[in-house]
């Protein structure tokens, strides 16, 4: 059986700026209806990013075999070469010569809060990128165009490939009805604590109730770790304490990679979430979504130290 992991989502450039202050000191609740703010950002950099790119990168750190499924513009040549040099199969990254690659503009403050804006570019046509017939053990439908996310979800369901649904930055696009459709299609749902609250509000269902229709719901909670909802129970996944919180950009994607690695290799759901925490901890200690470079041995050492789990060789 194939051990490939289809990673559906955006392949994008991230422009990341750091505001050396606190958003809360400049966004006043009593004037929020006429918000007009400007932040001086002396530090800025451009990074390879996008949810599919970030998840695939972290899966390669683990020795897995990711296949990103995304749509990029003519300006993505260097990104594609970079992925290929990492040993990542880019055959399902479609290039549209008349469009820009998706680009995210992120401003982060000293509390690790983020304000982001996103230009979809070629991502707007991601539904045209048909993955049908590509064998894989698992997949993830990560933030992308709404049409693309639904197209990938239906194609994966039709061919019997189990997948994780990651709402993420696509949250504004999904109504309660849309979310229920994804719940009906997916095997696992993952979200951060804010996104999870939105899912509950829009569907009118608790996470415990939603989890009854799925293999699991995984909620990441930053420094508080994660919560796994599965088998009719809640399982807290204790966080890893890090020496320094440098940059949260891409931490959720790193966690998704750990979760997927565990699923593909038939780990327990708890252990898969623990590996997710390990990957997130490595990521948050580094600037940018793909600049952390732990060796597989270092990942295994952290997993063993914090959770007593061996990082066995991936199942081939």
C-alpha cells in the first residue's frame, strides 16, 4: 500500500513583518467600528509558505513522503525547485502562467498575535487541480480556495482516501452548512482553539458531538498543548515547554505534519498528537514557517524525552 500523503492546500509566499509592540495597545475596543491603524515594522522578510508547502516541509523532516496538491503562478519557479531539492514530489503542483502565486502578508506583535491579509492568485483555480487516481495512505485538506477544498474533499472521499480537514485561515469562507458537509466527508478535523469555537458556533454542535461522527477532532491550544476528542472522551495532550517563543507562523502546519505522520504509521491518536506538539515546538523556536531544521534524530530525542515515545522508522 502507498504511504504517500496528499497535502492539499495553498503553496504560497509569506511576507512576514514584526511590529515591536503590542496590538492591544493600539486597537481600542471603543473605536473598533472605525478601525484605522498603522504599524511601523522595521523587520521584514519573504519566506516560502502556504499550508501545503509548510506541511509537506515538516513531513519531509520526519522522513515521510508528502505530495503537495496546489496551484501556483509563473513566479513560483524557485519555490518548486526548492521543494524538489528537498525530495518532495511536485507533480501535483499546477503552474498557471497568467497568474501570481498566492501571497500572504503577516504582521506579528511581541505577544505573537498576528494580523494577516492574503492574495489568492492562482489558488482561485485550485479546484481544477484534479488529484483523482493518486494513491495515498492519508491526505489533508488544508486552507485553499473554498471550491478547491470541497473539490479535493469529494475526490478523496470518492476514491476512499481518508483525510484530515483543517479549517484554518479559510474559516471566513465556511458557513455552518459548509462545515457540516466537511464533517460528513472527513475522517479527522483539526483546528486551533479559536477555530474550534467558531465551528461549534456555526454548526450548533459541540466538539464532543462532532467527534462522534469522525475518527477524531484535534484542537491545538498553543502553550496549553492540545485536546484530542475521540472514542467518546477528551484526552488532554500536554504541551512541550520551549525556551523561547520566536515566531508562531506555521506552527499549526507543523502540528498537522506530526499528526499525519502518526496516522500514516498507525500510531495511537494520542501519540500522533504528541508528535504534533514536538513539531510545533521546533517550529515556534525558529523564524519563518520553513526555517527550522531539526534532524530526524533530534525530533526523535525530543519525542522520547518529553513523551517516552520512540520515533520508529516510517512504515514502507
